[in-house]
């Protein structure tokens, strides 16, 4: 039997009235979180649940995936509004010619940036259980020089050892902020990260303190923001003190951004950062001048 699923672009797609209502609700979510785009489909789903548009059922999530797929194929929803992170790329670097290379060189100089954690008393990292949230978290953490990592669930052994090696290379105390689901899996992920990274660091970076802190989701956030919950799975026997579960993507993106920003700034000296940014701007200007360019000029 032939596969009748839609392929390629679908400009003639004519959604039914119920689908149009759903798309209008999605538009409202995307407008609300313009500053946090792109969103994952699961974040949109949780927003629609909180808005009373959809019930929290697996069938509604499956339907949303299908609708969003057709909406993108038809041009109804911009491709750039959603984040999938299912693609892995390994593309060679190349240039169309010398002019293209010079343009790339100018762009690199214009984006010159120092390590913005230089001089700070702590080195900060941000870990996300969900890979699809990395771009949002990076938008908040990037201006402070805080890297974002994701293990797409249980982080692999090399990632944990790499965290310890970063600690050894830097020699400052480290605080690792973690964004993960509030369920047995997410809680175990947090404890496994803290214990394993700490054990590696004890050998690779002896005497350097590594502290893990859960930023989201917490029981307090679940109650404060009335996040959608689900019962724990009877088949999961791992220790869990909660009475229900909530995924990290249920926390509204703008609230998550505030949580992350406040956590970072509470450990950052703004005067040190301001001085570093001044130096960064001077050096960026010097680089551009050395290339015979200005920050707002176009390459020949």
C-alpha cells in the first residue's frame, strides 16, 4: 500500500475549521514568546494546555506535531519559529572566492568576543536535559559567556568527564545550573550528573569545588506557575519524592529566561563584566581597523 503522507511543500493545503482554530491559538503563543523563538513543539503544546486550548493528552500532542508539519510545509508557520534539533551536520568549510573569504573574515572580526567569564569568582555552566531548548538558553546565557550543554536525556560518559577536564583547566570553583524534567528520570539525571562529574573532578581537578543546582523544573515553580502535571509511571521504580511529574518545557519560555538570567547575574560581578566588554569593544575595533574595515562598512 503506498504511503499517502504529504511530502515536500504543500502550498495548496486547506486546513479544516478546527485546524484553523488551533493554528490561530499557535499564532498567539508564537507572538507571546517572540523574544524566545524558536520554540519546540512541546513548548507550544504546553502553552496551549495552559491556555485551555488543548487537554493534556498524548493524542493532542500527536495531532499538534502533524498540524505543525503541514503548517510549515504550506508556509503557514515560518520554519524558523520552531526548533527540532534532530539533524546532525558535518559540512566542509568552503568559500566562493577571495571576496567571500574577506567577507567571512570581516564578519568574524565584527563578532570578536572575549571569554566573558574572565575575572569572575565562579565559572558557570548551564546544562539542559532537552536539546531543543539549547538555543533559547544560549540566547540568555551567551551574553554572560556561560556555555550551554545538553545530553538529550542522560548525559553520556564522555560529556561528564569533559566537564571535569574543563574544571581542571580553569581551576576556579564551578557552579553547574541544570534544567531538567521533574520526574524520576529528570531527578536521577541531576543526581547522576552531580555525582559522576564530582567523582571525575576529584581526580582530574582535586580541591576544586563543583556544585550542581537545579534551576528548573522545581516543585515551587510547578505550584507558583500552575504547570501541567501528570502522575508518575507505575513502571518507574526509581526514588522520587514528588507526587506528580512535569516536563521542563512546561515552564513558559519567558519565565525560564528570567530564571536563568537571575541565576547567572546573582553570581556575576557586573563591574568586572563591564570592564571586559570595554576591552572587547576596543580589540574588536582594532581588528577591523587592521583589516581596513569599519564595524558598519561593507567589504569591497
